[in-house]
C-alpha cells in the first residue's frame, strides 16, 4: 500500500490506474480506524479493482467548542490496518494541502442538513459536504463508500452528488456493531468504563422503538418521548430521538412504510449517534 500526502501524487497514481483500465473505489475517513471503517474497505475491494482510503480530520466540520483537537489520531495503527485489509492507497494529507487558504465556497444541502444533527451542530454538514466534494474532485472514483451509521450524512452526500452531477456511484454499508449492539465509532474511545456499559442502551432503545412500531403503535410523538426519557433515565443527555421516513428524514406519518429512527445522545462529554431503518408491513 502506498501512502501519499499530496494531491499531485494522488492524482498521478490514480491516473496510472485509469490508464491500466482499472476501476477505483474511495473510502473517506477521519482515521482512528475500527471494524466499521474496515467493512467499507472490504466492500470496496469486492466492487472495484483499486481501493483508495483517505484519512483527514476535517476542521471544517467541527464547531469551535467541539472535539477537533482531541479527536483521536492513530496514523501508524491505521496504516497497518489498511495494509492488512488490502487497501491500495492511503491519502494522508496535512491541513494546508487540503485548505491552502480558507475556503470561501460553501456547499449547503439545505433541507436535509437543517434537521437532526444539523439542528444541533450548525455548519457541520456544510463542512462535510465541502470536504467530500473536494476529495471526490481529487480522487474522481467510480464508487464512493459511506457507512449507514452516519445516515443523515449519507443522504446529504447522495443529494449533493446528484445535485452537482458528480460522476460517482454511492454504495452504503450497514453499520458494524460490537456484540453488545453498540455501533463502532472513533468516539467510543472517549467513554469511561462506566459509560461504556451504558452506551449499548442507545441501540437497544432504537430497537425497542422499532419493535413498538412493528407491533402496531402509531403515536410516533409519544414513542419518541418515552424512549428519549428511557435514555435520560439511564444517564444519557438526549439531543434528539426522531422517527422519520427513510427517504428524506422528514417526520414520519402513519402511511409511511420505510422508516428510520435517528438518535443522538451524550454520555458525559461523548456524543453518540445511531439509527435503525426498517419497513412497516
Ligand atoms: P468517520 O471516520 O467517522 O468520518 O467515518 C468514515 C466512514 O466510515 C463514514 O462513511 C462512516 O459512516 C463510516 N462508519 C463509521 N462507523 C461505522 C460503523 N460502525 N459501521 C459502518 N460504517 C461506519
């Protein structure tokens, strides 16, 4: 596996692959890799001749009071995992390579980014859209792999790619979980041993809300409130617990069949997000 730090070197390598007629899959990450990220790499390998992975902790998607400075950076370990996982290229740029000057361009996927995490993290999804768009312009992959763990991000990037006619196909990958049900996340490392014991309740509570709906409960406001309260009582500080229609993450109505429940909650300083999607018969 090659590790490249400049856009010029990245483009040169990808050009060689293209000249050899090879297809390219791309997995953007912020590093501190875990089984979820590696599932994206494994899926990418199945779908394309070459797999490029980027690690860039994107300052544009963090607000000033968020965890940009303490976000875990474990590059040597990540590099070993990617080598082992069969990635062909790691793009590991520094901040000035990506932002030689502050970007004046904004990409706002207006409606989708206004809800859920977007309501609680102003500017976050503009930062995500900007970096994904920049990386797509650098790599120009056939296939972009994104995790369903970040469900709102997935829909926002899908919409941006459609709106801007970016010639990449998007493949989503189901959330990889620990045996407890807790979704793998780089932020899990912030949790204290006590918080780690409580954390799986987030997914269990999403499952419980899903099961209530599948059993016929239809008062989504009451279900949301009750499940958010259960999380609060267990020690979470709940940001939102929203029952949505899957296609656009708008509030679900009785007739919607494809549903997604999204939740964000803090345990101490650590913000966890998760979601579950299902079909109502
Ligand atoms: P991040 O490094 O957190 O920005 O994530 C990079 C990519 O990995 C995103 O597309 C995430 O949705 C995906 N991802 C993160 N955690 C998981 C997980 N537990 N299962 C599947 N994909 C994940």
